[in-house]
């Protein structure tokens, strides 16, 4: 065997990172706003986040941490038995690593724990990373809101119904399994 051709199992495996997902607190907002302002033209203000966090019964905002760094966040609003995804964003340097997937799994589990049965959101037409993420969770387009994000920037309305069924539980477990080689997820309630 020539030098360098031996396979060392540890090297063929990617490092598994420990991510903690916890309720967002007002003390998280400086870090949240840095990600928010880099991610969106029409970023939410600190005041708006504070108002959202204060509505504890109808909202659930979650923050994802790698060590001491807040790297992603997202939140849902409950209306009847529907979870409306209000926002989701990953720090630019961490995108494409599976963190968005991990966070959306958490937000779906958070919605289920609150007894919600359906999930909906709006996304800008052409936001391919977000669309790829949402499709994977079974979200499908049902309509367009013209100019929702400003002139010429249409919003796509997406829904996935019956997330509280056995079929969807299987889908969610499969998505979680697909990122489990990259992330060890600790969910704090
Ligand atoms: C949308 C967002 C949250 C996704 O987070 P992420 O950590 O990059 O997502 P993941 O790494 O889990 O990848 C999710 C899917 O997007 C795909 N994806 C990631 N980056 C992509 C890119 N630049 N182009 C196309 N697809 C991409 C991945 O391949 C994956 O699809 P798959 O599951 O079919 O393989 C992140 O890109 C982001 O913060 N964007 C800015 C804010 C935003 O647009 N939020 C959504 C508002 S509706």
C-alpha cells in the first residue's frame, strides 16, 4: 500500500457540531439584528422583535447557538391551528451547512408541541435557498402576492397541511436523520 492511500475512518467523517436551539430572549437581539440586517432589505427593528417576544402565547421564537455564537433564528406565529413562519435566517458564514434545515425541524417540532396542524409562510419568488429548504419540508406554493416585498418582488404563499400526522412525522424524522451526521442537536424548551 502506498503512503497516503490508507483510509482512516475518522478522516472520512465530517466533524459533528453541537448546536443548541433555545427560546430567543431579548438579550439575544443584538446578535439577531446583525443577522437580520445582513439578510433582509426590509429588516425587522429591535422594537418589532421585542413586541413579538412579548407575545408569549401566540409566538415562538427560537435561536440556534454554536458554542457562544448565535448563528440562526426563526419564529412562528400561531393562528387557530396554523403555524405561520414569521422569519428564519442563518448567519451568512454558516449558510448551506444544514443549519436552516436543523432550525426548521425545530420550528416544526415547536409548532407540534403547541398543537398546531398546518404550516404556512411567504417567500420571495426567486429565493432559491429558501425555496429548496421549504420544498423539502413539503411546503408547496398555493398563490402569489404581487409586490409583497416591494415593487416587482412577488411573494409566494406556501403551505404544508397535516404536519400532525404519522406520515409527516416520518418525513420530519427523515429530514432530521439527513443532518444528524453534521449536527448533534440539543433542543431547550
Ligand atoms: C434560507 C436560509 C435560512 C437557508 O438556510 P441554510 O442553512 O443555508 O439551509 P441549509 O444548508 O439547511 O440548506 C437548505 C436547502 O437549501 C439549499 N441551498 C442552500 N444554499 C443554496 C443556494 N445558495 N442556492 C440554492 N440552494 C441552496 C440546500 O441545498 C438545501 O436543499 P436540499 O435540502 O434540497 O439539499 C438561509 O439561506 C438564509 O438565512 N437566507 C437569508 C434569509 C432568508 O432568505 N430567509 C428566508 C426568508 S422567507
